């Protein structure tokens, strides 16, 4: 990136960026939604603020400018910054801005994981689970998910539940599966919420299960909603079958009041 020149960021720029970092996540997303926000984050990135380089790269990625995003992730990663290394790994894994290269993705994830970065641990575990860019090794995947889960990574907690349910590290252990699914659910992972609800329903705790099903449907991805809705509708339980529709109705905007004539 010959156009990139690192300079010392001015104090107002640093203060503004620090204010952004201190915001709660929903407020930060709102603050970053406008072109003005992207403009000053770009300025901070060009001044050498690594976190701004990462944010600007993400903004470019969100706009579909994957090659430019990758360039900024690489600038930030050149310092050894773990989150940036993880994002370069994601670009290699997903083919964002380049042809997909799972082996290079694994190398970048590994460098970030060695620094204890939870997302890199999780992403590297996924590669080992499915044998992408590395030899398939479910035991190695389990160990990496566990390391990420110990750092509070909710999706890794759900994967540990799956590991115990399927017996990756030995025999199946549904008690441990239940523990990890509940931890993932309470940490906010929608798949963990769904899996926790399934086990509750199987043990006759239908009201609790319904609550967790609804939470899962409220926060789930489109692909998940289709798959999970299909599973519930095949359950044979009328109350559980209605859960997806209940969440959908709850999320609709209120109907306008009728006008007086």
C-alpha cells in the first residue's frame, strides 16, 4: 500500500475515536452508519490508529469493497495486531478480495490464536472440525473451542455442547452438553439458545423451552430461522410448532390506529 503513510494522530482525532470505542455496541453501530463517521475513521486509519484501520476495513467490507478492506486489514495486521490477523484470516477463508485459501487462513488464525484472541481460536477450530486448510482433527477443534469458551466466546460454548453431545473427545456426555448449551444460551448465542431449549423440551420443561426458542428466533440468522422453524414444525407439539410465528408476530410493527371518518 504505497499510498499509506503513518503519521502521529492529532489529539482531537484520538479523543473522538476513544469516545467511539467507549460506546455500547448498538450506539457504536449507529454512530458508524453515516458517511461522516466513515470519513473521520478513515482519517484516523491513515494516521496509523490500528483500531481505526480495522474499523475502516470492516466498513469497506460491509460496502462490498472487499479488496480495499483486505488492504487495510493487512496494514493493521503488519503490526501483529491479533484482531486484524483474524480478519485477514477471514478474508482468506471466505475469499473476500482474493481467491479463497484455507491454508493461509489457518496460518493467520494461528498467529492471532497464539495471542489468545477468542475469535481466532473459534475460527481455527472450525477449520480443524471440517478439515479446511488443515488435517481434520475433532480433538484439536475441541481444545480450541474450549480455549475460546474459557474467554467467554458464546459460539464456542455452543460448539462444546455439540462436541459433548456427539462425543468428539470420547464418549457422549449429555450432562456436559446441557451445561455448555445453557452457558451459550445465557451468553447470547442463538444456536445455543435453541439447543438449550431442545433439551429443556425433552425433559418436559416446555414453558422454559418455549421462552428460549423465542429468544433464539428473535436473534437468529435467516438460514437458522428456516432450519430451526422446520425442526419445530416437525416436533408434533402444537405449542412449539407455533413458536416461530409468535416471534414473527411480535416483531411486526403495530398496526396504525383506524382513522375516524
